[in-house]
């Protein structure tokens, strides 16, 4: 299950193909109304809250999330942490529950970045690690369920990001705003600044 227009769709297709090559029956959907039922459902870059009656259709409902839960629940956790300058970011696979991002954690690993990657490179590492976590869960099932750990500690939440969050501050240097430039999408939510009552858009790309 993933959002139809999400960047993760090519990685979902790759995961589907790899599961099928291993002999599993696997389908992808964009809407829980057509989810059907089965052993596992992976919710990958799926922003809508899933109703309990949908969760009951599957033995396990799995979510991949880029934060050290319960810290960093919510939307775009990788992006918010990159903007803050973090280079080592936890990524977990956990059981979906009635309350958002609150289920038991099955495995935690890390995404490591140099600090110069732009959005396509960030997404590629995220997508590849997501595939590995999903395949790992299936490969280690059912014993992995017995090692699940409840979330501990004080929860924090990231809000949803909007195109307005790509605005540059004219009074700050590019160096200070480079991490923001790393996470903008030149097509969907490009970097911009306002001056003289006008809005100016900026594209960023790394020279190869």
C-alpha cells in the first residue's frame, strides 16, 4: 500500500517483483478499499490513517519509518532530520496500530549520509533500505515477531511538510540553508524566495 503519486512507487514495484520471484503472491494498491486480505500488508509512504477494520484483514500490518520511535512520529521524518543536519538516521519496521506510529518495533537499523546528497540520492538510499527491511521481515517470519519491542520513552511528532517549507531566507547564507536545499523537489516543491513583491523559484542539482 502506497500513495499513487509518491516517489517510492518504483521501489514498491521492485519489492513486488522480488517477492514474486521468491514465490510469494504480492499485489500493490493505492487505496485501502481495494486492499483485499492476506498475511502481510506493507504501508510504504502511505500518508492516510488506516482504519481498524482494514488492519484486521491481515495477520500483520507493517510500516517503515525513518526515526527513533516514539521520537519523531508523523510526517516526513527523514526530511525534517536532514534539514537539522543529521547524518545518521534510524529507520524501523514496526506493526501498525490503532494509534498513529505506536506499534511494536521489529527491527531498527540506520541510514547513513555524507551530508552532500540531494533529494534523489536521499530517496534512493531510503527506498533501498525500505526494500531490505520488508524482505527481512518476511524472511525471518514468524520468529521475528517474538523479538518485537514495545516503544519506550516520550513521544514527539513531526508535522506535515508543505511547499511553503521550501522558502529560503534572504538574510541567511546559502551555506546555512544548504540542508534545506538538499530536500527540496525541483518539480513538486522547489526552493523559492520572495523579493520586491515577487516570488522567485530556484532549482538545485549536483554537477556530475
